[in-house]
C-alpha cells in the first residue's frame, strides 16, 4: 500500500511525536508498504512563535497538493493540526479522499499556557479539524474519554511502543554520583510543568535531559540541577540507567513515551494522576501517582526495577504499526476505463 503521512512534527525536532512516527514508518516499510512523509523539511519554514526550536511550513498548500497528487496514495494520514496538516486535510476534502488523523498533543492546553485563549476556543478548533476524519487515533483510554466529552467522534485506540533493546537496565551510566538521582527527560517548555519538579525538596540530585525554550531560564534559576542538554541513542539510555526515579510533572501529555523508556530501563516513575501516567503507569506497580509529586518521588524509590522492566515489555512498535495500518481509510479510485 502507498501511504502518505503528513506531519508538522518531524526531524530535526526531538519529541515523542517524532519518535513515534519514525518507528511507525520503519515498521510499515519493513512490512512492504511505501510511505511518503510530507514534513516541514520539504518547505520554507519559520520559527513557531514562543518556540523557536520548532519550525513550521509557510505557503505550503500548492506543494502539498502536488506531492499528494504525484504520489497517488492509497491512504492518507494527517498526523498534526499544523499548516501541513491543514493543507492536506483541505486537499483530501476537495477530492473526496477519506483520511485518518491522530491526536498527539493537548493543543488547547498548549495554547492556553502561552496566550490568554479560552480552552473552549481551542477545543472548538481542534474538534472541527478532526471532524471529517475516518478515524481519530488516540493513545490512551483517558484521552478517548476526554475527547468524547468534548464532542469528538470516530475515535480509535492506538498504543505506543518502546525499544527494549536500547532502553534496558544493564549498560553504562552517564552519572555515577552519590545519593539518588531524580530524572526528567523531554521537551523543556512551560507546558511540561518542570518547575514543579525542580522546586521539590528531595535528597540527592536532580537532572533535566532535553532542550527547549525554557532551558536557559531553568538553568539560571536552578544552578544545583544537572542540565546535560538533549541526548540520543545510547547516550540517552545511559541517563535513564543512571536514575533512581523518573519524575514526570506534565499535566498536558496525551501519552508520555518517556514513561515507557524509563520503565524499560528499570527506573520507576513518579507522576501526577493525569492522562498519560494514569494509562501508561497505572496506580500501582511500576510507579507512584500522586498530586503530591514529592511524596510520589520518595515512595517510588522502593519499587523493584524488575517490576518496571516487566511492565514495559508489554508494549511493542509492531503492535503500534499494526493498529495504524488497520485503521487507515482506503482511497477508492475509478478505473481509467470506467466513466465516473
């Protein structure tokens, strides 16, 4: 099958959405499917306001239409609600092509964290974007329920995976200091609520691995915290293995791929009882969820690493790609010898 994936989030961006789609594309191609990724790298871009590390395409409509027409896909998936996603959605509707979408980011909350925009406005815009979709792929049952309460329809459950060969308990560590290491990995931005983690009174050391628009501010305000910057591959895995507890303070993630990476590394999770952690970690077993994040972090120190690893082994990228393929909407074309 020829699959067109349209996404405003792609390399060199570093986040869970990009990692998810990179692995899904790999799995689809391994199964013999041809995938065209239409991403910002193919267009003229400008920095996203308040988030200069992310660049968005401008004036993309005509080129998106041409790329889709020339590729002649059997199915189209629109992964994001940005300029490229809007252009692809518009072209599919014009041609009568069915398409699927996915919900990766709590976009209304993301916008409200930066601008004085009511959540209701954001949800109205996102709901309108996804309304024509044949299937809206969501990562967790909690997000499904939230979106259904906001009037979304055609929702399909879609899991995530983790590379358990890369993220594993054994191997070199990036940090060998004394006392427990409490770790955060991910985008360093205001919507991630990292300040709540860094303000906690915890023993040992804290570390924040990643980059983003809030990095300089947090470095300045927390000189006692380790900020090694963005890490990848084995170097990233070595930071997970160094940690005693992975602390996830975000209230806006729809899944939290880093949760699985931590658990696969044998590191328990401390998080708030919100979507993402509720579904990935649960209320017992490989982590502690509590509105008192400091309490959760201290209690998580007692969790057996083997319990964390066993929990992560339930998730695979093969299953993630299979669900994606099952939900695609096939484009039916009139044979050239048949009059429409």
